[in-house]
């Protein structure tokens, strides 16, 4: 019993510290001399980095944030070597590690507890639990972005679809903890995008065009 508690506690702390790596803040300060949290939407995430610093900065930010979530979940594999910990217990631990990583991203100890929204970190984390669901969410996100040109709306839509995909899949619809987790993820994404929702309703949200038409040169 005590071994379980100590092991899980250590893993949760490690997951939080992984999530606390402020990629957008560090890259912005190191290579551009600015704190991304003082520009644009003031969010330390991929979208704001893309708007303020461009693709060259946004791509590594997304990759690092994605890997933070994925690596946090894979920490649970360390428990698989103990026969006393069954698969259901490990799934519950994975969910706890995801929350710890996302909490670290939103409130990073390495950046004054002021971070991003956690979309990329959640995406990386859920890949570690059930990859098909996040693949479908990415398709929804991309199609929505092509149609609406709003990253925030597309992220929220993909987040809302995540629990739906979990509940309709025969491989995951029997796991009550996973279903509850997916619903919390959807609510969390909407909550962290509440400022974006206000800008969307006011028609003030910035648009991003994936494919821009080139102007014909005369």
C-alpha cells in the first residue's frame, strides 16, 4: 500500500515538473528577447507564439508541449513491472499524470505559475492513452480550422468531440474513469478558452489561414 502511494506521488510530481517546462516563454526570451506572455493574447502557447513570433518559433513550442504530455503518461509504464498493480489501476494513474502535466503547463513552477492553456500537452497525453481518439480529434480540428480559420474555436470543438469518440468506441466505452476524464478534458479546454469565447462573440478573435492565396505579380 505504502509502496503504491509513494510511487504514484513521485510520478505525479515528475509529471507536473515535465508540464512546467515553459517552452514558449524560454524560446521567446532566448531567441527573440521577449516574454511571449506580454504580447498578443498573452498566452504562453503555440497559437500565440505563431501569431507573435511565427512558424519557426511555434513549431518547436508545439512539439515540446506535445511531448510533455506524452512523456508524462508514459511514466506510468514504470509501474507495469509491479505485478500488484493491475491495468485498471495503471489507467487511473495515467489520468492522474495527465492532470499533473496539464496543471504544470497552465501553472508552471519554472515561469511564475503563468503558462498556457494546455491544448498541445493534453493532445500529447491522450495519445498515450488511446491514439485513435486523438487522431480523430486532430482531423476535426484541422477541418474546422480550414472552414472557420479560428484556432481557438477548432481546439474547443476537437476537445468537445474527444469524450464523444471515447464513448462510442468499443475499446474505451466500458472505462468509466476514462469517460469521466474525457469529459473533464472537454470542460477544461472550454474553461481555459473563456477569453477566446468572449473575443469570438465580439468578432475580435484573430484568424489564421492555413493556405493563403498568392497575389499575382504584374
